[in-house]
């Protein structure tokens, strides 16, 4: 699959916390923790489980950078 998004990060699923409609999927991206909030239906459709190898695709229109005063 080709995507226009440039922020594609290989990762591994380390945890899935499922609610009624939304699941928080915790990823390990080479030592960096990412959490994706996706639908429970998407988790099932993608066949996600702990240990699944995935690609995190990050598409954001804003990035805010902060420094201490």
C-alpha cells in the first residue's frame, strides 16, 4: 500500500486496552511508546494482537513545541 503520509513508523503492538467502542493500542517503535486510539471494530478487522508487527502512520496538521520558561 502506498500512502502520501511521510510519517510511517514500524512498530510492534505491546498492549491492547479495549473499551466498549474504542481501543487504546500501545505500540513500541524502537523503544518509543506510541498509543493509538482506534475503534474496537478496527482492532478486529486488522487482526491486531500483542506482538503484531504494524506501521504507525501519523498525519497531523499541527505540531506544537514547548520549552520550559
